[in-house]
C-alpha cells in the first residue's frame, strides 16, 4: 500500500506541476503560488475537520511550517522553470535532486535501505549531466543551463519538504499540511508586499503558446486566464501531499520519497503532447538514467 500511495502521489505531483507551469505562462508566479496554496489550505482544513482530527502538538506544527517554507522555495523555482525553460530538463533534474536529499537525510536519521540505493545515487550524477547537455552531448544552451539550475533549486526545496513533513507524528493527521500551506501563503504575501507585486490575477485570453488545440480555444473566444488551471494545480498538489504523508507513515522515507520522485513522467509526457517538446538523445538517456536511479533507490 505504501508504494501504491507513493505512486499516486507521483502521478498527482507530475500533473499538478505541469498545470502550475502552464498557469505561470499567463499568470505571475506569485499569483499561481498564492491561489494554488490557498485551495490546498482549504482542502487540508476541510479534510482534517471532516475526519475529526484534533489539533496536534506544537512540534508537529513547527515541522509543518518548516515543510511549507522549503516547499515554497521548491515550487517557486519549478514553476518558473516550467514557464520559461525546458520541462524535459527542469522536471527530471528536480526529481533526482529531490530524491537524493531525503535518502541522505533518512540515512542520517537512522534509516537503512538496501545497497541498491547507493547504485541509484551513482546513476543520478551522470543523469543530471546528460539532462543539462545540448545536442550530441555538447554543453547546453543558456536556457538548458537555466532549466538545470532552477530544477536543482526546486529539487533541494522538495527534498527538504519531504524530510520535514516525514518528521511529523502519525497522530497529527493532516494538520501539518495545513500549517505548511499557512506558511507558504504568508511567505508569498510578504514577498508580494515587499516587491510591490500584485496578487490580483490577470484577465484576458491566454497567449498562444501551445499547439492547435490552444489556438482553437482562443479563436473560439474562450479566454483562458490560467485561474482554472491554478485551482486544479492546488487541488492536485494537496492530493499528492496527502498521499505522500500517508505513504511515509507506513514505511521508510527513503523509499517513499524516491517513488514519489517519479513525477517527471507525467510532466514530460504532458509537455510533449501540449507544447510539442522533443527529447534529444542525451536528454532521453539522462531521463532513462534518472528513472533507473530512482527505481534502484526505491528498492
């Protein structure tokens, strides 16, 4: 059941990340983060109240806040990468980085997974190099390097999020996730105020960034301002968080985190369908090594 929940979490994370990146092509990242996290907060509180879960100890709330801070940094970096760089580079790099960090922290906390975990981490290093390479293995363009850098930053944030939320007790229910969302909303609001950025969604039709199906919507007069996708992103992200939290409370963090880190699969597939992104040979090999590395770590 742990692996099933972790796999479901990966599916929702991947789809939600794609939705967040898509929405960020029309709405500012701060707007996407604020409203998606607000939806997640409402969902977490409603679920916790419906299940009759009592407010947990301060320790669990603090771990939830820490998870919110690190997760916010990861989401901001990833949404920026998905909106302005290559999904096929940023998402796998974030996944590999986000898988290795919980493994290392889990080992430091006393977890002892199988020896194949070390093989997986060994595969992750060349995977990142290949994903950041251009055609024929030459150094990538500025966009590729930016995608790799933002993906690494996102992975660090996600890895720390996984670790922090796994430190909460099973009796705390979903309240740590609600605390994480409160922290995120506070940080985004403070950042917007400090930089004088509006949290009001932009109105109007979406710029043509996709294939014919998106152009068809624009020609039909159906404006797409990204907010519907933002709300879907928030719901999927919270669903993925809940699935991850339930999975990690059933077994090792080192296993749950790396299975969850398979989320680039849905993200890259959706990018290939919607944006017609193509994988070069080095990046395809890098993606294969990344997935193999994650699989080895999970074993």
